[in-house]
C-alpha cells in the first residue's frame, strides 16, 4: 500500500501495520480511541493519555530525543511523528528503522485529514469516519455558540521564561478563531514577547496555558496590568488534536457559558 502523509511524502507499507511506535502524545491517544492499543509497542514519556499506557508500553524517550536502539528493538512496522513536535534529524534516523508517517496539523480540517489517514493505514476507516463526524458536529454547535459571544482580543501564553505566545498558523490559533477570539500576535508561530510589548497591545484576555509551562494562579498577578481578564486554561484542549477534540468542544462550550454568566 502506498500512502502520503501530511507533508505529501510517499510511504510504502506492505500490509496493515501491527507494531506501532508513536512519538506524539495526542496521536498516541488517537490510536487508543481508534481501537489500536494492542498494536502500540512504544510511546514517549509525554504520552500521558490514557494514564496507564506508559506503564504497559515501552517508553523510548521524549518527542525531541529518543533511544534509537530501544526503538529499533521494538521492530516497528511504522513510526508516527509530527513536523512540529519531532525533529528532522530524528526522522532521518527513524527512517532507517521503519516507514515514518509525519503529521502536520494547524487546523481542524488538518486533524480530520489525519484521522482519515490513520483510518486507511490501520484498517479502521469506519471508526475514523465516526470519530470525525462526532467532532465535526460538536464543532458546528460550538461555532454557533461562539458567534453569540463578544469577540475579544487575546494573547495565549505557553512559556514564562522567556515569555512566549502562540501566534499565527498554529493549531492553538485555529482553536482561538473557532471560539471567536482574535489573537493579537499575528506575525510568527511562536514569538517571544515582553511585558513592555504587552503594554502597547489592547488585550481583553490573557490566557495562561497549563502546558508546556504549567502556569498557576500565582502567575496571574503580573499579567493583570495588561489585560481586562487573565485566565488559566487547560493547554491540552487548545493544542491536542485527534480524539481529544471530542472533549475539547465540550470544554470550550463550558468556557463560553462561563463567560456569559
């Protein structure tokens, strides 16, 4: 079987893969929800959903650095990567071990495409189609709800030192747009900023993400001078794609209901 991943790369697979290594947390969760848990041989230490998985599957490292020897010993039929989360150098080494599928997800439509590709690759197209349908329906409901919420200018913070935000072209940015929120950072994907720069921006809401830096309530105080509201948000719901989007839409729905109360 010849397929193309989300970078348009051709991948040759002789038969349906039965030994999978996933190096992307959100994609690991997606595999489980597509009924493929028993075929997962290896994961990263960041693959925290479902919580028990790291206890029963081989851990081969992180998303930026893996133990190639350990991974090779798992004899994978396919290795799942992501353009943003894994490095080009890693992929080049991984391709010496097994076919590598690379995802690139910046929008909800990209996520649907990835789920569809996994459905074809792993022979679970019916379940993949059902999952996409559920997410799509919830997203449409959310979009209608968001239209009735006031459009606000937001800054979404992912790191504290250096101070870094999610900008244009990121999956986080697309989730902000879905919620009728205008990202004040439009030039780069993940620009660094400063409190001096924030002073010049008319920000309605500063969103402090729980990941990758775990912002807490005590961090809110220093942002209060630059926005009308500061809120701690669950980063997984803004940056994880795949099956996590089912819960994400419900989280966002609650977010809007809370905002209007």
